[in-house]
C-alpha cells in the first residue's frame, strides 16, 4: 500500500508516491513512521524490481513522523493516521498487485 498525493518539496521537485517503509517503536520516546517519497509510482517500482544500477538513479526522500507510542499500530492504521495529517490530507490509497483492497 502507498499514498498518492503531489507534494512539492522546498526545492520545487514534486513527489507523488509515498509509502511507509518502517514503523519503529522506541520505548520512552514514541512511535516513529519512516516514510519514503518518490517522484512517482514508476520510480518506486524500478527500485522494488531492482531495475537500477546505482542508488542515485532514483530520487527518493526519506522522512519521519513521530507519534504517541503505539506498539499495536498496524500498517493499515498507520496509513489511515497519515491521511489525517495536513501533509497527507486527501491522499488517495494505492494498492500493489498482490494486495487486496478492504
């Protein structure tokens, strides 16, 4: 799963494909969502399918968001939470071929 929403970076580059790469629970700190953003889904697919020769070939921005500690947070709930934030508000769900939309 991922989210589709065009977000313009400060340098002017539009990023339209956003996926949660990791959910980290850090005791006495909180839960951290690691989010990878790509120019588009095709670039993510190239990365996923190992169609790149060098890491610099695909423009990806990694960001993180700290939320209240939640050791029961699953991936679907994490995406639902992201869509409540100003940055990802009105984002569209994107499901991979092997995922089933519920």
